[in-house]
């Protein structure tokens, strides 16, 4: 009569703690000119203004949280082997704004990779609770 013993299963990969904030529309990316002060008024102007470098068509994306990064992963990327992903460390997010007239819109002030200046990144979340969850994660 064979006996079977149960062995604990081994995990090959460590599971990273990731929190999915939800789906969003990446509705704009506007560079901040050198020397311009970052205030709520300039953020409102950036949301309302149309820039040449801002995104013409909003992209559907998923917003994730790793331990120290905010990850924005775009879906349905055409002509690339890898999906487009933006990883911003929480310590590099200069400021964030949520407006009362549109509580689903989150405006992040992040460093621009090419020039080193700052830029506004506009995410439109599905619910106001998802937008506030992003801000809570940045504050931690």
C-alpha cells in the first residue's frame, strides 16, 4: 500500500504586491515650459488648452500600483511587440490635482524623461473613488 505525503508547493517567483486602481483614459500629456510655476491655475489652463504635443486621441489604459511606482499600461498598442508602459516613482511625482468639477480627472505633475523638465499627465478614471485611491497611494 503506497503512502502519499503532502509536500508544500514551491513558489518559483516571488509574488509582487500589485494593486490595480482601475481603467482610465490617458487624455493628455502637456510639457510645462521652463520657468513656469506649477499652480492649480496653470494646471487648469493645461487641461483646457490644446497643445501640439498633447495626445489627440485618449488612450485606454490600466493604472497599477507596485510598491514604489505608479504604472500606467496602455492597451491595444499597434505595431509594437511590447505594450507601452509608463512607470513613475512615487517620489518623483511633484504634485497632483483633483478638481471639484470633474472628480474623476487626476492631473499628475511628473518629470519629462527627454528634457528633464516637468509635464502634466492627465488621467480620467472611471470613478472618483479610483481617483482618490491614486492620490492616497501617492501620499503614502
